[in-house]
């Protein structure tokens, strides 16, 4: 379970997050809010990419600021732009990258990568150069690169922003089919309509916390 | 890609060679090219390298390796040498750099990035006791460099199109500043992504990282 306990993050004089407290046990959680509201900072805290300036964060009993390596084995992170997340020029090499980091042999990592690609119906992409993939395929490869590491929690930072409708739907289906807890930052309100819970951030604070229908309605009205 | 090679069987054979062997051969051959000062001898060596390139990579593979900016850079260097040191030295520079380019593509075009990374890490591992040597970092940097070629090319193309749409003519001086700014911005997220994927070659940060701005 993820617990924020009066967590604040400051950048210079500006407070990006202000004494945020919440507990996140649900399977599907949406993080909504306008640009600059602190959404990306909020989710980056969960796997230690950002550390709190004040307050405490607990992720399945671990403190991301104190032990980011252990937390990152539990929390996978999928970024908005897959081009920034994909490290290797060939698809299966990139998917194997995370597994090699976890100490798996090259052969084990390659086998697991191929199995993961086959599982998503993307086996035909294994030997493809990443540069030749469509945006949606790249985002799926980025997701697989995280999924093969078998995290308990997955965080998505605007995963559909750069995608066309078909690829957006593929990613939405992939997120919907995950066994893990998923926390999704997005401006795509349809994507999270069926989620268990939605938090709305504004000015570094949680200003709404409800089931998605009510939270989205409140957010639409507030942003009109 | 193998369909483009003049000799697919030779390409398959070269692809099966160990990455370490190919990198070692690249170092030896590149050193040899740097030591040759005679334009005639260099011409013969360059012809052999070009033939190997055509057999293993084919014309399309060689064309991809060349790239507009690399050809332009080599051309500029040769022109500068022509003006300063005369035609024979200019020819030496032209042949040497072109051959190095083809040799490098012969390695990267027939070897997986992960195999090159493993070979670099294995070669540097004995030197890790020396200051500033980290085999894992060097291996990752190389993989990122190979991956970044296509990315940077795409970014440059997007910027050129955006400038053309605003009525600006293509010019390296107009391109370089926004390109570097964009590369640096994207590199920050790539660094975060590498951290997020449990890479441990990096030493732990001693100070908290600044939070990012929300994406637009």
C-alpha cells in the first residue's frame, strides 16, 4: 500500500506539492489536474525519482527516499514519451535491459523478453529497430520493458498523450488488463472513467478525491 | 537488411563473429588508417574497405551510415585541409574519414548494441581500479549513443520542418541551439527512466533531485 504523510516538495521558493496526505490501496487510481498542478511530481515520489522536502512516504513498507533501489523493484514507471524510456536500439534488447539490471543472465533475459513480446502479440517486433516502430508500438514496448520486471505497482505518466486513437485504445486495453495496481496520470478523462478512484491535484494540493465519475465531473466544472 | 547486402552469406558470417573480435579489429584497422600517410596506399585501403562495405552492408546500408551531416562534415574538413595543406593531404583526410565511417558501420550494422555493450564492459572491467573508469557506465553510454542517433536525426528533422513552416531557410546555425536544448531536456527524462528501470551502475545521488515540471 502507498501512504503519503504530509509530503511536501519545494523547488527553490516554489512549493510543488504542499503537505499531501493520502492512502492509495485501490487497484486503479487516476491522477488528474491542470498543467503544473504537481501530478508528475506526485507520482515520481512513489518510486524515488523525486524525494520529499518534508513529510514521509511509505510504499509497501519501504521509504523511496531511503531505499530507492528496493522501491524501484516494486514500482514500475512508464513515461509519457517512450523515446525517452527506450535505451536500446532493438526491441528485445531494450526489454531485456531491466532484467539484466536485476541480475538475470543475458540468455534468461532474452527468453523472458521474447515470452513477454509473444504474450502481447508483439513477437514479430522482437528484432525490429525501435526507430521503425509506430508511437503506439513504442509505448507498448516501453510498457513491456517495465512489465517484465514484474513490479507490484505500475505508474503511468500521461501514457496516451502522444498517441492516435487506435494506439491510445491499445494502451488503454493494456492498462485495463494488468494484474498490478496501476496509478495513471492523465488528461485523457475517458481512459480513467472505469477506475476505482480519482485524485484531482491543483496548486500542489489534492482538491478532489472521489470515485472517477464524481471527480471528473467536479474537475470539468472547475476547469470550464 | 541482409537483402541489401551484395553478399548475404558474408553478412551472416560477419554478424556471427563475437562483438569483442569486431571491436578489436576496428581498433586495429582504424589505427592502421591513421598511420598511413600515402594517398596511394590509403586509396587502395579505402577501396578494400568500400568493397567490404558493399558486400556486407550493400549500397543502402552505406548510404544510411553516411548521413547528410556526416558527409557534409567530412567534406568541410577535406575542403579546409585543401585550403591549408594542399590537395594530397585533403585526399588523405577524405579517404581516411570515409573509411573510418564505413568500418564503424560494418561493426554497428552487424552487431547488436547489447553485444557491443557486453564487450566494452568486459574489456574495461580489469581497469576499474583506475580512477574515473566505470565499465558499466561506459557500456550504457555506448548503448545510449547508438540509440540516440536515430532520435537526434528525428528531432533535427522535426525542427527543420517547423522552421520551414515559419518561412525560415534550413541553416545549421538556426538548428543547433534549439536542437541542443531539446536533446538536454529529453536526456533528463531518459536519465530518470534508466533510474526507474533499476540500473545500478550509477552511484547513489548525494542530494535530492529537483522535481520535474508537469508535462504540457
